[in-house]
């Protein structure tokens, strides 16, 4: 079913799901939503399975003409969305009618919004995913961001949406100051004691060089023992690379599959959404936790998702 | 250098590195690929995918299905068994390549830099079989080892904005093929009409880690003919079993 016609595409609007797995061995990046929490919740609110494809909307949102009555939900950054000229309530299912216009205004807080539509955005799966990897033109809508005049289709609608606003406890506040929890390794032994202390005690600033591939930070230099180069190996999401200049780069959704810089630590999964919403100038601190604490925080995250899932009315009732 | 025992290193809360040693070495790399294959054969619960590189395997797992400790316990025996997995015999993939001219604008530079004639560079580059250590950098890009020290050439000081797909280049002791148009600083000595990456194919990459590459010089006419055959999907990739011994004098 045709759901939207793109009047204006916005700054960078792409189709993303949870990413493309199984193909990194061929050099294909995972891609997928930068803020997986917002993607998941948008899907649940629109009555979808949690991993359906959504529109990931960066900073300046698109202008979309609704072509058929449907349920939508917008989560993530507050980019001042409107529905037919009236402010659109985020973090809840909203009915959009044929002829309505979905539009966005000034970014209020955060970087990336997620627009889910009942049935999920329908583009062909490429290597098992609908995510767009723009650099190589893979997936999404012809491998590229949306253009004016594009038509967006949705899959079959099944379950019912949640048309009440989600309780505040499930709605993250995006702050200009973030503490990201990390698990040290795989190459923290390539840094001096002083280097690790710098990394874990100093404040870093998000630079303008922050995109879907990685987030480059500015701040005190992190000291290596002897050089920043390693024999290239894999790069997990959230890996904190420190090249020879001593400044950390956090590797994100569109990161290349392998790389040759030392990785001092990895940001834990549940803290990546907050980083995805950080803007240039925002401040970041790192704190180290161990694996079991990381696991506990993940369980908490899944419990949160499960509780939201229970709020959604089921098909029968 | 290969470690006595493989090391397990954390890659956050959902990934684990199994590191077999340090350096670039065919034997070390073979251990990585053996574990990669063994994991696929064993179908370990909770493993999402694994990514082989020169000396380590990055194993992505779903922590809802398996915890790091249990995964390590499953991986350890697999990582320590040597040469027991049934490796498919490695193949040598022939890469038809037109050298020099506008397809390989740096061929003359590589020759001059090494005190050779362009013909000697072509001969040295195409006479040997290169082990595919890993894929990475961009989809379908293969890291090849074993370039003759006689044709090593440094990268360009300023990378070019656009290198055409299929370009064959040299950077220090590495040689490689650009699967897609991209910026790049390698010295370009030729071009192949082959398509290195096609998302619609399974697997999408023409070159697989563990196989070998051999460049086969072709003429302008052959290049065009092969390109037409590829467009008409009548081209048959030339490949044969590898019979030599893995070597890498570049490292």
C-alpha cells in the first residue's frame, strides 16, 4: 500500500531496520538504525514487530504527503513534527489520513527521529535487511536517501497500534552531557596507564565529524604505549578507536567491518542510542564497567521493551 | 607469531574476539578461517555471525541466547583443534587484467620507482598466486598478501577522488582490486572487467578469504570481449584448485 509521497526529503532521511547481519565477512557493514531503542518503540507503537523498517530522519525532517489512511508513530529526537499543521504527539500511535501532510520544524533536542508506519516500510530486502547503506548504494530505497517525488510503500497491517502516549518512564531525555558505559578491550593493553586514566576521567566533546559511520570526539589526548596501528581486525558497534592522534572515534552503524587502529574499549549496547542522539558540542564521559554489569543492564533493557510490548493491545482485543 | 593458546578478548556486551596471534602470516590466518568455518558447521546457538580478519575472529552473539562465558567454553575446543576441520580445497581465481594505459595510469611510475620496465612489473605482478587473507574496507574488497618486494610502491601522497571499479592497485606490499568506484590512494596499474561484488548474488563477493587470486594479463580486445560476456551473463569465471604452498615474503 502506498503510504507517503515525498514532497521534500529533508537533510538525510533513509530507510533503516535493525541492520544487515551475516555479511560482514564479505566486507558489508551492518548499517541499521543508529538509535535501536527509538526504532523498536516506534514499531511497537505503530503495531509492528519490533524490527520492521522505519524512516530514520536526521536533524531537518522531510515533508510527506499521506496517500492512504494509516497509523504512524514518531520516536527519538524531537524534530518538531507536525501533522497537517498541528503538533504531532511523539511516542504514541497516531492516525494519519489520506491527504494529511507530515512535516518537521526546528530540531528541539536530539539528532535522529524514527517514523514507523503500520506494516513497516516496504522496500526489497537486500542481503536479509531493508537498511540503507548509502556509501555503497545497498538496500533501502535504491540504496540512497529519500528524494522529492519518491513514493513510500508499507507492508500489510496486522496488529493494533497504541494510540495513548507512552508513559514518561519509557521516554528518554536527551541531555547535552552523557556518561557512556564501556567495557575495556580488546586493545586497552596497548595504552599506557596514564592513557587509560585520561580516557576514563576526562570530558570529551562531540565534533561536527559525527555521522552514521562514527562519532569523532575532541578532548585530552589518550596516550599509546607504542603506536596506534594494529594488524586489522573486526570492529564491533560502539568500539572506541584511538588512532595515532590520540583522539577517540566511536564506531557506529555504518562502520567499516574491519580496521587497523587500536580499540581501547566498547560502549555498551544500551548506551548507543544516547550517543546516536548527541549533537556537536555535547559532552561525553566514559566509565568502565565489567561484563556482568553489562549483562545486567542489557536484561533491564529487554525488560523495558517487554513491558512496552505488553501495553500494545493484541489483535483480538 | 602464533600464541600457544588463543586469546579471548571482549568486544563489548555482544561480541567476542578470538585472537590467535599477532602479525600477517598464512598459517595464523588459516587458524582464524578454520574457526570461522567450524562455528558455521557446529551451528552454535546464539552466534549471529563471525568476521574473520588477519589474525582474529570477531564473533557476534545474541546475549539473550548465550552468555560470554558459555560461548567461550564452546569456542575454546573449536579454536584449539588444528587442521581438523574439513576445509574446502582452496581455489585460484583468475582475474583478467588489462595493465597500463588509461586503465593503469601508475604502471610507469611503479616501474620507474623500482628500476624496472613496465613489462617486468606486469610479469612480477601476474606470475604469482596471492592468498586472500580477509575481506573488508568496502564490500567485496579482498586483502591480498604476497606482493613481490621488487614492485612495492608507496601510496599516493594525496588520494584520488575517484578510482573506477575494477581498478587493480599496489600500496606498499599489498595489492588489491577496487570492487566499486571509490576514493583511493593506491597506485593503479590496471583494471579488470570482473564484478567483484553483487548484492543479488549469494555470496555477494566474488573473492572469498582462503582462496587465491592470480592476475592474468589481457589485451584491450579481450578486456572488451570479457566485459560484453559479463553483461550478457555468458562469462565463465576461470578458476582451478590451488596446488602451491602458501607463502608471504611481503611481511
